[in-house]
C-alpha cells in the first residue's frame, strides 16, 4: 500500500512539473503559438540524382512568365514547327516537375526514355498547355493547384494545394486512330508470337514423347523372353 501511495505521489509531481514546464503559458493568456507547416521531406525530392545537364529551376525568372488561361502561366523556351495535337492524341514528352521550393518531384531526364500518354488523361494544366503547343516546342509552365492536383495532392511527392512548375518538351504525337492501329498491330504481333512459340513447344514435346515411345518399344523387343 505504501509503495502505491509513493508511486502515485511521484506521478503527480511529474505531471505538475511537466504541465508547468511544457504547457504553461509564460507570456500570459493572450500568447499565440504559431503553427509550423511541415516542409516537403527531402526523401521525396529527386534533386540529388537529377542530371546536371537537364533543365534547371533557376534558369527561368518569375517575371518572365506570360499569363495564360485559367492562371496557367508559361514561357516558350523553344519554338516547335510541328502541328498542334488534339485531345485524342497519344504524345511523348520530356519533362521535369518542381515544387515552389525547387524540389524535383518527377522527371524523364536520366531515365533514357520519354513519357508517353493520351492527352485526355493528364491534369488540366498539362492538357491545356500541350493542346496549345506545336510538336518540337518546349515550355516552362506554372500550374495553380486547381489546375493540378488540388487539395488532395499526389502523395508522397506532391503536397496539398501545391503550385507546380514544369519544363515540358513536346517530342512527338500520333492521332487516336493511329494509336489504336499501332496498339492493334502490336497486340496481333504479340498474339502471333505467342501462338508460334506455343506450337513450337507443343511440337517439341510431341517429338520427345514419340522418341521416348520408340526407344521403349525397341528396348522391349530386345529383351529375351522367359521361355527362350
């Protein structure tokens, strides 16, 4: 019983001192404790592995941006001489995406291949910009949250209500009809390859089985009979 009372007293003292030390308001009841917004974790940024010869965040100044529709501002860095894509096109682009603090959250540079996708399946800010670009054109784009990933963000790399900066180069594009024809041809070629391989495997196993049967019959014929 004495031990319990002592333990209770110790806990009470700790609670009292803890409350006065960490929770007391030393400046009075009107003191406002600021809330610190969490910063983007460095573990989700790709800056350390970003190629040094790729586009950089600092090469464009804020004052250089031209106002665009839906507050999607842009700068044309390289002119393109190809046609503009349509909403049903499948396109290929080189790109890098940054947050406002320069954190690289996505890029094709260093991967050895471009990004390929249908225009109808990207965020509104990208879709609007790319529909206005010519093939071969390169732009720097600043996308407000409502034209990007909005309140949801895209964890873990893109926080909620993030302004996004993209360096995008429209490399190539094909119409929806061409993309469908290409996909059909690829599927047909894959199916033909699978069929040919299956037939070859089946023929191989059939030949092995037939050879084994012949060897078994030959061995049986060569064995002496009991009455011989």
